[in-house]
C-alpha cells in the first residue's frame, strides 16, 4: 500500500511524497526545493529515496533535483521534450514506468509548457500527478502552449475515471473557486465547495487531492461545454463563441486578470 503525503514548499507548492512502507522506499514528485524532502528523510533515516518524478522544467518543480540525486542516488524521470537536470529516463507519450511497485502511464499534456507530462496510475483507486496542467478548481497558465493545446490536454485528463485522485502541485484551490463562482454564480456545488475550502484554508489545511468527479462539477475549465459557462462568457465578451475551445480561451484570459 502506497502512502502519499504533501510536503509544503515555497509559498504554495506541494511536493508529493509517495511511500512504500514494506520496503521503506519513497519517491517524490516535482521537488522544486530539496529541503522539505531532506528534512523528511532526516526524520526517517531508514527510508531511501528511490525515484524523482518531474512533470515540467519550471524552477519551482526541478530546483531540488540535483541535490536530492546527489544525496540519495535516486533515479530521475522527466519529459523528453524539456531540459530536466540529472534526468536518467526521458519520457514520452504512452511510456509506462514502474515506481514503488506501481505502474504509471505517461501522458503528454502540453499547454502550461510545451513538454509537460502527467503520470497516471490505473487501478481501483486511480492516481494522477498532473503538475501545473489541471488544478483543483482551475488550470495552469499558458506560458508556452496555446489555448487549443491546453484545452485538448484538459479534455484528455477529463476522460479518466471519475474517482481519479488529482494530485496537482499548488495550493491555488481557494482563489480558483472564487473565479469559478464568478463564472457560475448559481452553481450550488461550486458554492458548497468554496465554503468547504475556505474553512480548510482558515485552518491552514491542504485542500488536495481532488477528484475528477469534483472537478467536472466545479472546475470551469472542464465545463466549457456547459450552457451556463458559455452564456456567461458570451455575455462578458459580447459575442457568440463558436465552440468549447473558444470558450476556454476566453475563460483563461479572464482568469489571468481576475
């Protein structure tokens, strides 16, 4: 059985630490800072960091890679299309890797960056480590890709099982849900989630992981096909958007200024 904990870093990053208690091996996803992982290992000296999984090349996701690799000899896995320090295994679409005894399928999800990947474990309880592509209540900014690329990437993720646990890498949920509420002010599920997340954050608690079912119900970037979302965007832009991709592009531009 794999245990997954969030190690906070910087102001709003989470480094996901996967732990396999029988072998006392662990893996970490997107360690932008080595310090939280090294601190955990210092408290658990009989554990070994075996793998480092990277979704994309931004500094807050790769900054701790070389220090952790030097400390533990961990294998570094990351996207083939990006420059990842210390990478041992370059990954592309549909590659399958084994980490702590679990099989993960690699999904290419360009948008936030052009080479961004996600790691998907298909099981009775599916797991998705999606970096800065799909957020709880939102999605990543388009630093390199186009709206069409990001919309397509999100639609790919949206097809995964509804009980998939979504492990993104930033605590953006509250601000994302304020935006979602502005997009759909009459959506009761968004209102309920906003209240719940507000209470969690008031207590300093993590709002992740999410589930894909919850994202379908409350994340505007997965709801571009919904009439209420399209009507709001059409009214705001004073035009009729042709399709869900156009709605997505307008939503993302609005969120950039929200």
